[in-house]
C-alpha cells in the first residue's frame, strides 16, 4: 500500500521534471532566436506572447 503511494509519487515527480525540461528547451530556443539581429519584429512578438502565456 505505501509502496504504491511512493511509486505513484515518483511517477508524478518524473512527469513534472519532464515538463520542466521541455519548457527549458523551448525557452533556450527562444533565447537563441532573440539573439539573431535579423529576427523580424513580428516573430519577436510571437515569442513574447508564448513566454507570457506559459
């Protein structure tokens, strides 16, 4: 019984960690995109909206 609880807790924590890793990858991509001086202003606005909606 307690083992099942801890197993479910571990699974939930692993899922949360995976979600954080995916968000980190997305944000790092946005940072590299924003470092490009030739990036259109429209795309910068899309990135801002994506970041603010998260």
